[in-house]
C-alpha cells in the first residue's frame, strides 16, 4: 500500500449541504485521502466489466460520511480491490446531491477508484409514496434500489446493492460469488423467525385477493440494505413494474406501514436465494431517541449494518457512542466539518 499525499486544491473543496429539510442546519465536510489498495498477485490483471465486481450505492449529502466509510471498508478487505467497480446513484431533485461535487469528493478520497455516477431523476417517486409513510428517513433516493435495472447500463448483469450505513470486514468477492440458482433474481440473508405478519396491515391480510400473493410461498423477512441481484433476470421479469404495482395499490389502500421494504417483500419474499447471516448484521442503529444500543446477532460477522434510527457518526460526534460504533470509527474519513445554521 502506497500512501499519496492528497492534492491541496481538492481538499479545499467544500461539500455544502442541507442535512435535513426540517432543520436549517448546513454542513461542510472535508474528507481525507484513503490509502491506495492494490490487487493481490493472483487477481485477474485488469478488471473488465465482466470480471469485475459491481457495487451499487446511493450517494447523497446526508449519508456521505457513511458512504465514504463503507467504500473504504470494501476496498480494505478486498483481495482484488482494483477489480471493483462502484456505481453511485445520486438524486437530481436534491440540491445537496450535485453530481459534480460528489464526484470531486469521491475522487479526492479515492483517486484510484473505478466508479460511475448516475443522476437519477426521482421526482416521480413522491407520487408513488403515500404521504402517511413518508418521513425524513424515507427520501425518494431510498427507492433507487427498485430502479437499478433501469439506471445501470445493460452490460452490468449482476450487482451488489449496499446501503450507506454499512461496514464490511470481509472480502466482498465472497458475497459476489453468491449463486442465484433456479432463476432466482435476488439473494439476501433471510430471517424466517421474524413474524412476517407484522410487515403488513390487517387490511392486507383480511383481503383474500391480496394475501393470496403469499400462498404456496414460505415468505421470510429480508433486509433490502444488502442484496445480490441478477439484473438480466430482473429486467426480463420486469420486476420494477411489479414493485410499482404494489406501491400504486398502497396509495389507494394502506397495506403496509413502512416505506421501501414491503413492496420488495411482496414480490420476492420466499423466492430469494439465501445468503449467510454474517453478510448483514443489521439493526445496529438501534433507537436514537431512547438511546438504545443493539448487540450483534450470534455468529460470525462479515458486514455490520447500522440500520435503524441511530447512525454511528452521529453518536460518535455527540460523544455518546454505542459500544459497536467503535468498530465503525476506524473507517471514518472525515477530516473536518463545520455545522452552521443557514
Ligand atoms: C425530472 O423529471 C421531471 C418530470 O418528468 C421534469 O419536470 C424535470 O425537469 C426533471 N428534472 C431533471 C433534473 O431532469
Ligand atoms: C432448484 O429447484 C429444484 C426443483 O424445484 C429443487 O429440487 C432444487 O433443490 C432447487 N435448487 C436449489 C439450489 O434451490
Ligand atoms: C404474529 O403476529 C400476529 C399479529 O401481531 C399474531 O396474531 C400472530 O400470532 C403472530 N405469530 C407468531 C407465530 O408469533
């Protein structure tokens, strides 16, 4: 590993963003340059689009610090980091997600990263979300994972989707090697002990024409923050449309309470290829308001996921970290930030 000094000019670039629509707090963040990560000797010499591992993440100002840490963790634990291609989806409707500035931020910290940025016009998403479930945590960009097959170029046939509040502590190549047998479209860790009833309303379960969708399936909860997706099968099965149909129904009758997750469960639960639980140790965000910390689930860990209300960088800044937040801290690339009211 060779550490290059970052060009001073680029470091002066500021990321100015409105962190949340509700509060008028503006944040300027500068990030350090990450070390250069080289391929091991036995890696394919160059990553062509077909030998590469393709990773999709959304990129927006609010979660930028999380995304930067996630990228670093992927590279650091990969045996062939130069064979990874990142695909970042940004929103065209949020001022703070200006692709040019985000590109400069990524390049400053990761000058060697193979990546693409896709501005996603998500202005139509609010029209698909019922206002009752919309919240600050449920931004239109949250729904980008539904549109990966449309956003990414056709030659990308398999994608790993990752949320921005994750840290890998294992080689992503292992996850990328997940087999999708029998025409399965999606692979993710499944949790069959979770009470599946909880994710849908009594209105849904009491309507036989709706609940029939789970007949002859063994539906289990899965978290959409870590998914391996066969994009060719997704495209040929038009799964984006299938998910949208449930979202349109939700606008007319309340069949679930949460945001982007239930439509995925409706379309895919019981039909996915399982992935070892170690690849999504989720729920570490716990509950910010009650200050609850979560522990790891039993078993080995390859990926830590701070899903839930609390984020490790927020708790670390506040001086009230959860014990597991100290596992996130070593990947934090933040150099400095200025918070001010605008
Ligand atoms: C996004 O789409 C909307 C509706 O189709 C359009 O009015 C708007 O101009 C588009 N925005 C951008 C940035 O392309
Ligand atoms: C694929 O489907 C066949 C027939 O339904 C089944 O016997 C087999 O176990 C499945 N394979 C996997 C890996 O799920
Ligand atoms: C799951 O939750 C529903 C609704 O809260 C309840 O009626 C049902 O008994 C629960 N099932 C199990 C297996 O705990």
